């Protein structure tokens, strides 16, 4: 994943409405009306959220008859999780050092 796409993914995920839309799409494809139903915002506002998700590669859109369906694309999420996991080792090492320091301070008191 290019850094620019990774930035777009994290930017798209920064909005709670977009995260809720992605969560809903884990149940299957949905129309704009279906995605808009739980929110107190207009369908055009949901369409703008969908455009951001599509640009980030998190969803794809297709037509079925007159309905336009949104489909979850999980690969960018997998790649973002991979990027985050690279930092898990760093944080684990930091916590291990902190635990060691706390043990030393505890023994000194």
C-alpha cells in the first residue's frame, strides 16, 4: 500500500459515521438508503461519506438495476493493520523497559 493510500485510509477511518458504514458493510452489500437509515443525516451526506471511502479503496460501488450498491473492500484495512502491527513490537519493548524500571524503583524503596 502506498503511503498516500495509507493516509487516505486513516483519514477515512477518522470519521465515526464512515466507521459505522464500514461496520454495516461487513454484513453485505447495501444501497445508499440502507446505509443512511440509522443516521440522522441526508442521503447526499451519506453519499459524500461513501465517496471518501471509495477514494480510500475501502469500498467499491456497482449498479444492480436502479440501485447503486456499496461493497466492503477489506484489503486496505488489512494493510493498515499490518502497518500498525509494525509498531506493536516497539510499544511492547517500551512497556518491558518501563516494567523493568518500576521493578528497580520498587526494590530501591
